[in-house]
């Protein structure tokens, strides 16, 4: 098998083969621990994925049952659903979050917005330009934040030229759904009756 490490050797970070006899005992113990920990983590990841799929499938079956027997639609697979126990102390929510991208039309919208800013800030306060322009800043990966840009549409701005309204319409038309992800979350009331999430994030345990 290609790239197989011969017995009695370990491969270092540069890809070189090093005889086990020449490796410090502490490094051998560390190597063994990390490999074991990663294997356990991967196994747990698989179990959690199976756990999520199984519970979501069971919840979907229940929602479908309600739809068939009572004509009640709790949201379906694409909607958000909340299920509670009879005493309301336990809750399970299923949510769908869509990942969106903004198309090439965004460049035209940005041009119209810049024209508005040029008119509004001419000889005046430049703060609004800095605030709006910050929305179009990219992250470390060079990507725009669609939610921040879409947030511009919530601003109450009066513009007689109609450029701002046109820009907002273009932004709305540029939205495209790339994919969606479903989440299932669990909640339990504590002794004070306050709803607390049941975290399955190992970093929060």
C-alpha cells in the first residue's frame, strides 16, 4: 500500500520516517494518546450524527401523522416546529436555516448606493457613508456578509431620486438560496422554571 509506514517507524511532520527506537518515550505516549483521542472523537461524531438523524426522522413522522389525522401543519420539513411535553417542562425544536448568496446584481446595487451617499454627504457629515460602506466590507476569506447587506432594506430612508429604493429591490432580487441545514435543539426547565438548553457541544460541557 502506498504511503504505508513500515513497522518500527513513525512519520514526522515533514514526512520523514523515524525509527521508533529513536523517538522519545514521551513523544510516543503523546502520539498514542492523540490518535486514541481523535478516534474516540470521530466515533462520537458518528454517533451524534446518527442520533440527530434518528430523532429528526421520528419528529417528522409525528408531524406527518398530525397532518394526516387532524389536518394540522406544524411547518413541515422546511418550517420551524416546537414540540413540548404535556407539562411544558421539556421542549424540542426543529429549525431550518438557509444559506444564501448574493448574485452579481449586487455590484449594480452598490453603485446606486454610492451615488446616494455622494449626494447625501456632499459637504456634510461623512458618518453615514462609513456606516453603510462598512456593510460591504469582506471577512478574512474575502466574503461579504449577506445578512448585513440585507439589513439595509430595513432602514427607513426617504430618497426622492428613487435610487435607494431601486438599489434595495436589486439586492432583494440578487438573493439566492445555496442550501439549507436543519437543526434539532433540546430544552429543559431548571428548578426555577427557567428554560435551559441541553448542550451537546463538548466545549460547553
